C-alpha cells in the first residue's frame, strides 16, 4: 500500500473513536516508529510504497488502538522529561502533570547538590530517574509495592544510565515501613543497605489518588489497561496514601527538607490540612498547565 492509502485506512478505522487531532498524532507516531519518517517526510512521501513488514506493523497497532489500547503500551515505551522509558501494563503511563512536578523540583535546587531523595510509589521510575539524571550527585531511592513495576523501573534506570536504590515496600503497611527503613536492611538485590533514613532532603510521591466513584468518568484507554492498584484509592479513605506519606515525611525528612505530592484536584485543601496536621509549613499548591490544582509542596 502507498503511504497515503495507509493513512486513509488509519483514519477510517479510528474515526469516531478518537478526535481527529489525536488520530493525526497516531499517524505521525506510527510512521516515525515503524518507517522512520518525520512529519515533513510523511507529507512529502504520500505516493511512496510502504514495505509489507511496515504496513503489517502499523495496521496491527491500529487494530490495538481501535480497542483503546494506549499507544505507549503498543510501542512499549514513552518519553518523559526528555528521557526514554520502557513501559508495560504493570506501570502507569507517565502524565504531563508529573513532568511538571519533576520540573518544580529541578528548578528549586542547584544541579550539583548532593541531595538525598526518595520517590514513593515509583512505578516506571520516571520521577526518580529523571531527578537522578538532573541531580547526578544525589542519592536516590525508589520504592514500590509491586515487584513487576520495580523490574520495569530497574530496566529504565539501566536504559538511562543512572544508579537508583530500589526497594519493594508497601506504604500502607506500618510494620513493613518500619522494617524497610531500619538502619540495616536488604535492598531488592539482597544487598545490605546502610543509610540514615532520617536525613532525606526530598520526599516525592505520585500516589494513587483516583476514587472508585471517579472511574465512571474515565476513558477506556485508562480504565481498561492501566494498573488499578496504581490508580485507585480505597473507597473508605481516599486520602490514606497522603496521610501515611506525610507521617513518614515527618519522621524521615531533614529539618528544611521538602515533601512533594501530585494530587487529586478535588482534595487539594484536604491534602493541605493533612500536611498542617503533620506540622509541615510553607505549604504551596500549584496548578498544572490545564489550570487544575495538581501539585503541592511542604517544608519540614
């Protein structure tokens, strides 16, 4: 098939399931990935034949898109804060607002500062790895309760050539929290760690914050494919992760250290109150690029 014929077929199959602008974006992404054609080259090459293998890969991807499978999972990768990340359905797809959270932190510290940072609920590792890439002298810890997610994050650290300390930890399990953050504990590879966990400069987290009731408004590409344990809060306490991490921060941040959260805009004032209850000060809410309250920072 000619390029223009494949483009027409993509538009035909996806019309009505996605906005036109998003379909056009898929066209450019797929041809860049499978045929190494830029947007300009694609426009100038409409009457060029597509190799059969390329045609097959593109149309297979389109059939997955028709079922609302996210293109990041189809390709198995995404870009985040200028870095490349492997993705599987074991981890959430990083969002632009999470890039904004990382950018907030990057802009507040000097790049050569020897920071101690922990990312709680690391998923793909996008936050921890991006911070390590921007603060090469930092000691960065990344924790998650999901072993498959940590495996993805470890591969992403290798892809981006950064050293991260990975730990499997359930932030909702008080006993495990105490055990993991003792003065001597095994990491994911079974090696003993020696670290003063009362000396973090930065705690950052993008915890589960979507309530089950909100699922009715979610798009199928999110609801049917992304891991629910990384999306949804318990029904009875939608703020439980913020409470636990705030308590952990009170015990384990340096004086003058900061806690950063990505939040559900509906509960922005509730999160602020939780931070106040745990004796944090200089609490700052920020809107994302869409004008929603999605980030908060607080000082110990």
